[in-house]
C-alpha cells in the first residue's frame, strides 16, 4: 500500500477508484492514465443536457479537480497505454515510454460499435460516446434540419428527444421489430413509441441501413428497402464493445469483458478491473454478465480498491440504470432477461406515467418505472428480497407500493 497504483482509463470507475483507494488506506502513488484530455466526466448527460447545450464540461465532471489534488491523485491525460507487461510490472505508453507499477487497475470501459457501410466517413455522420463527439454533433443541430438516428436503443432515443426538442425533423431507423427490443418488454417499447411519435419523431422498425449518401457530406440515408431519408445529420447508436484488447494481449483472461472474481481481481493477482469492461458473476441472478451502467462502475470500483488494500469485500449489487427522454424519467432496477410474465401498473396507452414489473415464477426480477419513483424503490426491494407478490394488487395503481412490500 506504499507502492504505485496505475489506473488505466479516466472513466466513471476511475473517478471512484482513486478516492476509494485513499479512503481504504493506500498511501503510495496513484496515477490515472486517460486517452481523452479531460479528467473523468459523467457520460449519461452527453446524449441529454450536454447535447442540448444546458451543461458544459465543467458541469459534468464527476469530481472537482481540487478533490483529486487534495487526495494526491495524479493524472496523465491525452496518453494511451499500448501494452501491459505483467512479468515486469510495467506499462508501455503510445510514445514508447514505460511506467512501473506495483498494482494495476483496468477501468478502460468500452467504445462504440462501428458499422462498415458505404458513406460512413462522410461529414455529418457521427457516433456519440465522448464529449468531443457531442461537440462535433452540435455544429449540425439546427431547427428544420433533418436528423436520422440509426438504432432505437437508449442512446438513440435520448438523442432523438434532444434533437426533436431543438426543432429538428428526426427519424429513428431500427432494424429490429421494435425499439429497445433487447432490453425491454413489448409493453415498454409500445409506450415509448407512442410518446416519441406524439412528439413528432418518425420511428421506422424492421428497417436496415444500406448506405449514407452525399457529395462531401451526408445528404441522405439509403435504407434496406430502397427508401431514401433526407439527412443533414446522422447519429449511429448500435451498441458498444468492451475494451478487452490490452488485458487479452497481456495474457489476462477475457471473454465478453475482462474476467474478474467477486473481489474484482483479474487472472493476475496484481491487477484488478472495474466497470463496463468486466465480465463478472452476479450472485443475485446467479449468472455471468457485463453491465454498462454508472452504478456498476462505481460499486465495482469500491470493491476493487478495497481488494488492493487487503480488504476482500464481495461485489453483490443489484444493477440499476436510468434514461431521460423529454419529461420522462425511466428508472430500471434489475435484469429482465428470462422473465415469464409482465405486470403493468398505470396507463401505457396514454399519459406519461407507467411501470412494468418483470416476473419469473411469481417473483419480481426487474422493474421499468417511468415517472414512478415509488415503483422503482419498492421494486428494488421486491427483487433483492425475492418476495412472491400478489399480481392483482401489483397491477392496481390504487394500492400503495408500500403495502405490497409489507404484505410480503
């Protein structure tokens, strides 16, 4: 705990890892290496308030710069780690310089999944992952201009909401049967489809993209059915890919993420990992998974910091997420995969408040709550306590959620 800890990746997990190391008793050097020019910042606002211009870089920093300074946490920004040499406990930077470490933390996150289509390199075609991405997108935002969003997941729909609120004509192209199909039930997809269409967004499902067309800059999106959609701006949001290459090349075990145990240790005992990049076992659902969430990044980073300081705390957190679109606050608790029934609460065919509970064998395993904090909070307890529920009362909005909990 008097040695050097290098943290690779200036991410959400890194922002938690550094201070947690100090709190857990690490007295040596802590250096965070990031390939962006910024200290760690919140990524969820990028497709929301940051894109809308309501927040600037100073507003989305996870922690103020002076907090790191007071904790003696150093940064090396705008630099990329090219290789890890566990046998020599060194990392090699992009200019060939090598840095020694006693312990290493990988908080390298993930990157956007890119598409290989004609015209993808045209000006006006963008991905959305970093602050620089959003600053480039902002230049194309103008009332009355045409925007095409490729991908109907959370990022795509959040972006669609911001651009539509800015007065743009927005079309969402989704190749699956419904928006958010990978993560929500049909009832939730139908709710969001209705709201977006009421706001004026053109949602087209069961439709792929064949090419981006234009002379020098994008002018249209050609779809798989031959349709040409006019486009002054295109944003591609078709998922992300975990950054496992550094770990894999260093001989660490990696699957759909860097494999870690319940204490966030990799296959090398001197190296831990946390955040989007990890493949870990979740005891609540008794399965291996990779999570793309702020909650996972921060909670797992605390566990990893404890591990490096000799305190073996098992990671056992319930996953939760959120999404802001227009005036809708979607709060998600748990993982819905494997559900055998959906119980809805509230009106999904009208209004802006609604909840969907995912059940498996009579117990709640996940909840999607739109503008319904009580359903979200109580749903988390129903999940972690594995309580059987009365489905009729659960669906009755007149029954307070606290009664469902106390009746368990």
